[in-house]
C-alpha cells in the first residue's frame, strides 16, 4: 500500500554535546518519509523555498519517495534551530521560522488516492486537517504533533483527533495534552477524544502502545553505544512504524508489535549521526540485522 506523508521539510541548525551542524536537511516529513521508504512507496506532500538544494529532491526520488507533492514556492524554506544538552530527550528550540509554510495550501497530486494510508507528520494541525479534508482518506490515518501545537492550537488539534486512528506523541506531550501525570490516564484521555490507537514515545526508554480495545504493550529502545543527534527520532519512529503497517493489508496485534519495533530500530539509525546521515547510510539488510539483535536483547 502507498503511504502519503505530509509534514515539514526543513533546513535545521542543531547543536548537541557531540557537535554542531548548520542548515542541514531536516523536517518531520523528511525523516518520516525516508524511514517509511524502507517498507512502502511514499508520496511526500510539503513545501520548500527557492533556497532548497536540488540534491535533496534527487535524494528523495532515489529513495522511492514521490515528490510530485513537494511544492517549490518563492521564498525561504522552513528553518528550525535547536540545542540539546546532556539530557538528549529534550530539544531546546531556539527559533522556528515557518517561511514558505505561512499560508501554504497544497494541491494534492493526482497519484494520491483516498485508499492510501496517511501520515500527518508534525506540522500545524490546521494544515494537517486541511490535507485530511482534501484527501478524505479511507486507509489508516496516523498523526504526530508537538508541544508548540498543543500549546497554541489545542482546539484545532482536538478537532483533528476525532478523525485520527493512530496518534504518536512523546510522554511530555501526552501529559501536556491530557493534563494527567500518569501515562495510562493520559492515554485514556486521548482515547476519549476519538483516537483508536496511541503510541507514547519515551526516548531512550522506549515506547508504550495503547488501543481503545484494551491492547497494551511496551517496546524498549534499541541500545546504542553512540548517539550524536536525536533530531528526528520521533518522526523516524512514526515513519518506520506506519511504513511497516502499510506493507500489510490486515493489521494484526503481532504486526502492530513488530511495527513498533521497526519504528524503534529505524530511530536508532537516525540518532547515530547528524541530520539524515544515519538513515542514508543504512540498508534494509542492516535494519533486518538490528531487528534480529533486538529480539535477542529482549527475550527473557
Ligand atoms: P523530532 O526530533 O522528531 O521532534 O523532530 C525534529 C524535526 O522537526 C526537525 O527536523 C525540525 O525541522 C522539525 N520541526 C521542528 N519544529 C517544527 C514545527 N513547529 N513544525 C514542523 N516541524 C518542526
């Protein structure tokens, strides 16, 4: 099954205790698309400015990512600047410049169909909703978000959640959205807003899965010796998980569990290097190897 992904394509400037990079490729849709492309063909819907290097568009195409929906608009590409301290689970946002995303109303390309799965990667929930209404998807609808939107666009986000099958967010965001400190209570609150399945990501401590019909499980993060830049870990997790689900016409409990493990594994490659380098250097064979090693590490 094809997967449509909408979100940001960005130029990021990031500093971590292990180095610093200026204006490198980033964005929620970038990480999600590259990660999902290990499992399914992707249609990317986003916007970049005239300053966006063409080599990145070629790179997307070389990874089975259709860029018909990647609009080139006069102006500057979305920019995000952040710093991480030794607690890599928290990004201190120094600046966010929406640039070409201001007023962006994408035209959905003809090859995007309602039967494709849809991943609304992190971006303004009003834009996520606009895309949803343009496509009127019949497949799985997954959504990611962040603290900025929970704070500034809570009403719009809650409206969107009624239409979402699977919501992915981190523990701090789950607490912020629900006003609950216990994550089980937070998941119950989110489910009461209409979401069928919820993944709460806990960074290096793994992720939790909850479904409205009572299924719960926990997946650890893959143990890594070297982490250089956690940027995009959440987006990569979402892309890997939803990409893997898109490979299957029927989603069973076992496939859901595996999808979470693949999300974790793809994220482990992303954080080993700055920007998308870790994902670009990885092969499907490496992903499979890490999956097998992960099974060994978690067997009791
Ligand atoms: P993550 O580390 O998974 O939370 O995602 C980091 C990525 O999200 C970076 O590459 C940023 O370019 C992108 N990003 C940061 N803030 C926003 C925002 N407000 N909307 C959309 N994308 C964002």
